[in-house]
């Protein structure tokens, strides 16, 4: 999302869009999942800068939650693998 926002800012500077039409263009071009989340919040961003900030923050939070889920999944898998390894060792003895 950070790259998208940077590219959109550059394109917006050279466009004739300002205010609400610029926000509408941003919403049309952005990632569908993030757009859905932004549209579902009680208080939507009011300015273009707020849209940039909220979209970037949502994307960052989503990425961090994915990393956490992956870390927890790996821990669970390692926890399950450990007893199996012990069982195999016992059989060999």
C-alpha cells in the first residue's frame, strides 16, 4: 500500500482532480480488501491525507497480523513435531 500511495500521490499532482473526486479515484484504484475495511469503519477519513494514512495503516496492520499468525502456526507445528521425535527415539532404543 505504501508504494501505491506514493505512486498515486505522484499521479495526483499532475491531475486535475482535487478533493472528493480525487478520493473517489483513490478508492477505485486501491486494493479491494483494504477499501472494504475503510468503507466499513464508522468514521471514514475526510481528507486525502487521511485516506492515505488510514489505508497505509490498515495494510501495515494486516501484514503484521499475518506475520503473527505465521509465527503462531510454526510454534504449534513445532510443538506437535517434538513428541513425535521423542516417540521415534524411544522406538529406536
